[in-house]
């Protein structure tokens, strides 16, 4: 009988100890994490031709309304000229960020 009482006391003691350790919180448990969004600057990028969606050749481009548009070949440049609005919409859908047309030293700045 004494053994039985000792076992019950031991189990009861372990139960109390376990409940006390789970109720206590350590500083690590109460630390709140705060996520912040960092704005990443948009870098001009147009890796794909708006006509064929192939990689562009930076030597083949058209400057239009202050923006530089690159193409994979001269045939695509000519196709673009036939319907620029269609291909500007495609560039927008692709998420392309067009470069500004470079200003040469000979042009007048406004």
C-alpha cells in the first residue's frame, strides 16, 4: 500500500511539474516578430522581344515617346511599327520596365 501511495504521489508530482513548465513562458516565447516590406526599386528591364518573346538584342531598338524598346531582330522592329499599341500592351502584360531614352550631350534639355 505504501508503494502504491508513493507511485501516486510521484505521478501527481510529475503532473504538477509538467503543467507548471508549460504554463511558464520564456522571453523567446513572448517575442513578437514583425515583418516589414521593403520596397525594391524597379530597375528598367526588358529581357524579351514584345513580338516573339525571344531574348532581345540590345543593338536593335526603337526609341518611342522617351522610352527605349528592344527587339530580337529587325523583322520584329518592323512588325512593331505596324501596330505599336498592340505590342506596348504586350510589354505591359509582360511587366517590362522600359529604359528611358538616353539624352546625348548635343540635345537641348528642357
